[in-house]
C-alpha cells in the first residue's frame, strides 16, 4: 500500500471524476474513478508491486514516460544510444517514472480540482540524457473528464530530441470472466512491425481489423499509426473509455498507439506515443525542441455508458 508516500487526490466539482497522483513515484496516476455502467468505478489496474519504491518495472496505473518511449539499442547494446559521438545508457521508457516530481501548487486545500507537478534535469538525468529541460504536468478533474496538460521546455543551448508518451493500464474483467468481451476500436492507419527485440521497426503492414476483442493475439505489442486521435475501449460491463492525446500547436503530436496486455491479467494498455522505440538512434523519429523553446500536449479521458 501507499505507506510513507504522499497520494494527492483531485476531484471534479460535481464529484463525477476523482484522480489520485503519487509525485514520488514518477507523477503516476494510481487511481482514476469515473462513471461506469453500474455507477462510479475504478478505471486503472495496479500490479501487486505498484507501491514498491525500488522497482524498475512498469507499475500499472497511468504513468507518463519521458524522454523516450519503448526500448533503445545501439550496435547490439541494449538501452544504448549515440549522441555527439558518445554512447549513453537509458532504460526502457526513460527515467521520468523513476524520479520524484516537484509539487508546484498547494496540495493542502480542500475540494481540489487540479494538481501541477514539475520535473527538471539533474546530474543523474544528464548522465543518461545530456539536456537541460523542464516538464510540467497539470492534472485536472473536470465534470465527466480527466485531463493531463503537458509542457515540454528546452532550457539548454542545443536542440533537444525527445519523444514522450502515456502508458495507461485500463482495468478489465478477469481473463475468462469477461476480458475477452472487451473491444478496442479506433481509426487505425498502418501497423509498424518490430524486430524480435522490440527495438527497431523492420516493416510496415496493414493494421489489424478493428473493432476487435482485446484478447486477439494480433493486438498485443502492436504499434499502430492512428488516423485520428480518439481511441475507444468498450469493457464487458458496457462502459466505453474514450481517450485523445494530441498537441496544442501540433495536433499530430502523438501519431502512434502502442497496445499491450498480459493474457492472464485484467488489464489492457492503450498507449499514446510521440514516436517509435529507438528513435533517439534513428534520429528522424524524434521530436526536437529548439533552445529556449517549448511545446504543449494534452491528454483527455472520459467514459460513456
């Protein structure tokens, strides 16, 4: 459980949305309660090790990942990328989920509807990623809507490559008791084909036919280029979780959705990503922010029944 960890909860003015965020665990959302068919209910799955401070595994919940999505590999070395002639090492999904975030606004007021957290570079991050940056996440609970606004700032003197994303573990019915009845739908474009190590793209093919049961093997570990940004996950109880991730200036800021599940576990991940794995090595796939510049993104989640 959340022993000795601050968990900050925000609630919409009408009580229809309640979200809990843990700054120390990488600004992760540990709970998201919204309207479901049988009344307000939890949307997020947590692994048993979720509250373990020291784990390097993805915990469940709703993590924000930066400065990379997925894995890196360079010259056969896992977790490696080349920048200005130097090999740097960085684990899957970067470091933002493994570092405490700073609280910007007051967490002590009652009836709180929003929370702002900030992450800036440190000696530890620059050893992995040699750039000076600030990331701000503004979590907002609105009537019927949960929002995460993002601001990405380059504080350095060189252009900064990055590609961020989200990794929501949406709670489903247990395997064999309704998970197979959950259906994913979106306007899928193409599917990017991975190599065996899930580090590089080796081909492009037609995306799986949607809508489809989330238990279809073709969906697991699929990276889909989305034609529009709304995804829809209809659960076995009739609740549909809607999600949109896009940029404020650049609507195509999150052109990909990564899909992931474990067959025996009651969750399905629908992950908006800015780029494909290993884009720091291929370079062309990364987003770049010029010195002193910034850009903004927005994630929205809501339900219908």
